[in-house]
C-alpha cells in the first residue's frame, strides 16, 4: 500500500488534555479510510491538525514522503488537503451558486481575473450543483437551505476544491437515509476519481459500506488499524465503545 499521508508521534494538547497523544498513523492513497472512536477520542482534533487548521505541539506530518514543514507555500496545491467541519460552515448570506463560485475563483484567481463573463467558472459551478442535486436551488441563500441540503452544499464545496486528500468530519451526522445515500454516492465518486478520503463517522453500517481501511482512536491514541471487518470484530475495539 502506498501512503499519501503519515503522522509520526503527533501530539496536540489542550491544558492537561492530550487530545492527540503521540499518534503515528498511515493513510493509504486513493481509498477511503474510516476514522472512528468514542466521543472525545481526538478525531476532530486530528482533522484540525492534519488540515493545518491548528498547529501540532509535537511530532510531524508527512505528505507523500515530504515533511510538511519543508513544503513551500507555492507547492501547497500539489499536496492539497480539503476538510469539512463537524459544524457546517457556509456563507449564509450568499447564494448557493456563489458558495461554489468563491471556492473555484479562490483556487484559480488568475483565471478569475482574466475571464470576461465568468463563463468558465460558472460552467464548472453549475455542473457541481447538478452533481449534488442542488441546481434548482442555485439562487437561494445558503442560509435558507435545509440542514441536509447544507450538508450537500458542503460536499459541493469539496468537489470545487478538487484536492487530492479530503478529510470529512461526520458528513452524515443527523441526516435522513435518502440524504445519506446521496452523500455516500458523492464520496464513492470521489474515490473513483482517485482521491484519498478520511471519513470520521459513528455509524458502523456506513463505515462497513464505504471504508477500505479503518483507524480506531481512543483517548488520543491509536487503538487499532486495518480492514474494517477485522477491526470491528476485535475485543479491544468493542470495549472502547461499550465503555463509553
Ligand atoms: N479547543 C479545545 N479546547 C479545549 N479542549 C479541547 C478543544 N478541542 C478539543 N478538546 C478536547 O480534546 C479532546 C478531543 O476532542 P475532539 O477532538 O473534539 O474529539 P472527537 O472529535 O473524537 O469527539 C476532548 O477531551 C475535548 O474536550
Ligand atoms: Mg468530533
């Protein structure tokens, strides 16, 4: 297996709490890795540190064999990483379409500067909205969408980012089965395109359905790692959940 992302003894603490505690994991390229663990086990903190949203205290993060500290700013895109938030973050006062367009133009500001009528980015944005079934809502304020549609729009922004590595923090939380199916479909399409996906999720049926690899965290540490079916049958993993 080829690893696109590795952590070495990664540590992040808040006061006395070691949210991520000397964690060494490997994320295989081009497949879906599930990240599970009881509440408070450090999953969101790990996503925050991996995506550069917050800094680590100790340890290192390696992208395709290159230490993140050695990656130069203009090389960032090549090692690009996109994440979603457990709490949805959209521009509520902007239209659904503009929520996608801002991502596209931010990613290629030069093209945005030179294009005459925004036709290039507009075409891509409209295609993305069709893919996520929100095209009919393109002129609505993002703030007026239902919770499920907001989760979909967040996935639309992930598609617009077009990054190689995608970290999804509970994209299914609180969704009705129909919406779960849609988002599962989008994630499987991303995998088909060769993206590497890390999926934080509590629902084991979804994990079994989507994931090729599973990482279990407990109290900031690695508890188990391997094929989902094998890992979910392990006694220590069951105990971590039952002891919650
Ligand atoms: N910003 C923060 N300030 C203080 N403590 C935090 C902060 N973020 C997370 N924690 C603590 O770190 C631990 C891990 O939290 P978190 O990463 O959110 O876990 P999970 O996503 O697995 O539920 C918890 O004990 C939590 O209370
Ligand atoms: Mg969390």
